[in-house]
C-alpha cells in the first residue's frame, strides 16, 4: 500500500495494537514478587538469573535494590533469594536449602505444572521427552526437575534421532513459551514414531503464548510491517517476529524505541505493533511516541482476547499483597 499524507503534508501511519500483548500473569507475578520482597525485607534481594527476559524490567528492579546473579555461590549467606519465573532444577533448590538461604520462588505456575506433569510420567515408568529449545532457562530447570532426566527435541528432525528405552513407554511435555502451533508438527512426529506416547492435553499449553500468537496472525493480515517489542533472548518474542515473517510481512524484533529504523517505514501505511510476554507496556508506548517523529500516527486497538488471569503470590509475601 502506498504512503498516505496527513492534513499537514506529513506521512500518515495507522498503528494497530495487538490484543493481547505484553506482560502475562506469570511475568506480572514474578515482578511483583521481587518488588514486594524489597519492600518487606529491604535491599538487597538476590535474584538468580534475569527475573524475566527484559532489560528494562531488570534495570528498574536493579535500581530498587535487586541484585541479579547467575549462580547461588554469588549470593551471600542469609540473603533473601528469588528464583526467576523460568524455574530452577532440584539441584539449585537443594543447594539453597543446604545453605539455609531464605528463598522466594517466582517460578510461573504454568512452568511448575509442566514440572509436575513430567514427574508424574517419570514416576509411572515413562521416559520423558521435552519439546523445547536447548539452553533456555526454563528447559534447564525442567530437565533438572524430572527424575531420570529428559530427552530434548526441538524439531521434527530431532524426533527421528531419538533413542528410547521402550517405545511403548514414552511421554512428552513442552516448554511453556511454545504454542499449540509451534509444537503440532513435533507432536505429530512423536505420535507417528511412538504410537503409544502420552502427553498433556492441548489446553495445558500456556494461554499467554497461544493468545499472543493468535493476535499476531490476526494483525499480520492487514499491516504492511510488524514491530515486536521484546528482548533478543526472549523465546516468545522471537516467535512473534517469526510468525509475522512467515505470513509475508516484514517483521522486526526491537528491544525499545531506539532500535526503530526509518527505512522500515518506507512506503508503509499500516504498522502492526505487539510485545512479548515479558515486555512492559511502557516500551510499547515509547515506540508509538517515536513513530510520531516520522509522521502523523493514528492508533487502533485490535479486537482480541482480554486476559484477566492472576496468579497467587507465595506465602512469604501474602501479608504484603493483602496490604496493597
């Protein structure tokens, strides 16, 4: 679509906002946990790994007194310690217990649910296959939660390479930041190779991942370019960008408004804008403001799912939550 000029001769853009976008309930809960822990116990509070994959969020919490560390040996004795939303292995949890560290667990309840499913399968004698991405913190945590470990597959080719103990006794679980669409082909390949394989119901897939991807598919039909606000190490943000590209729309993942490039807007009228599950709405609004440097901007909200899910906070912070 050709460029349209506004009333004052400047370029005119329509920004269509995905609905839903940005923070999911698991991310909101994790951020709340760190902020409430800082209020209750005072700084510093130590957080193992980034609480969520977003630099703005991490920097804001760091400014309030959160210290982010890679491993527990960087945490001083007796210091309040928070486990990130991605979850941790039993080894990490055991290490914290042996050191008597006061731990607050910010693991997303949907990630914990995957851990429990995998454990149930393992207890029944199944060999567990995890559909996920090598190196992702959630995958590392899940691997370390299931007795006997897991076999990791990321794509259909990996399924062909699998070597299992007993083809009649295998089960699968999935990384939460993968949607039904992301895992469909791999699950079909697993079922084809292991007809007796068992796994969770489709409804157990993370609602936030599914909803954000569905919104991007709807968005991509009517826009000339797609901007996804999110971190480069955010699995769900990368997938949103990939989905737009797969639908034939030039799609870009940007950490914040400073990453926006003028050449992406050449000949563009309609701009789709969304954000990964760990990206705050403030970053989205900053991108809209930055777009106004290039022309007149009209903002439209795409009709979509309205999420109203809230997860309970850990017991240690129940008093703080009640006082808000």
